C-alpha cells in the first residue's frame, strides 16, 4: 500500500521490498498484504529524506504566521522599554525647559539693555511689548517655555523673570536670567 499524500492509500505489488518503499521519499507505506512475514502485524513505515523534512518544516513555519501570544509578548516588551525611557527622559525634559527659560530671559535682558541705551529713558523700565514694538526683540520670542510673557524688573539692575511652571509671580519655581547651573537643577526638580 502506498499513501498518495492526499489521504488515499493505493495497493503496491505484493512482492514490494522495503528498498522500493524507501525510495519514495515521504510516503507512508503500510505493509499489510505485502509479504508473508509482515502479514500478521500492521507495520507502518515512514521514510523521509532529511531534505524533504526540512522543506516540510519550512513550509509549515511559513504557513503558520504569528500567534497572538507572540504579538502580546512583543507589545509587553515595547511597553516596558517605553516606560523606562520615559522615566529617564522626563526629568531631562523639565531641566531643558528651565534652561530654555533662563536663556530666553537672558536674551530679553540684552534687548532691554539695548533699548535703554538707544531708545528709552533710563528712568522707565521697558516691558516685553515695548521691546517687541521697538524691534529690539522678536515678537515670537516674548514668551517663556510655558507660554507666558517674561517680566522685566529695573530696580538696581535689569533682571528678567519667567513665572515658571506654576505661572505665579515670586514663587519657588521662578526662573531668572542670572541663574547658575545649581539653580537650574533646583528649579527643575520642583
């Protein structure tokens, strides 16, 4: 008997030998009715060459695709990586905002000094609006990183402030143009 591969079994010569059955790679052969010695037992012989086994395994893998468990594992790994990256990047983002506010305040201070030396009266302190109208400051750069305008104080020296993250004047998170790196770190950690 010989398996055609589609589930049908056909009769092979009663005198077929094991060698001829083995020459047909990857066919299931039943020995029922083949020789007198094998009549009493139903023996199923499977012979496949190693090359055809590899081809079959490759075809099965290609047909199988990706399982839901594999997709869920990949998504879970990506979530863990994204969570770790967020924990590492977020404090740096806050520090970058404070540094940006300090640099912006320094630019506004330079514009205010230029305004007072060329256009303004030494007895009045300019506002950010005055600096933008006098074209000493780009009108698009009059706000701090939190979207609020800078404040200018001209008491002894010109000092420019950002109200910081909370938006309140004279609070712990206010950023000044003369901040040192330690001050920037302190405000970023608030």
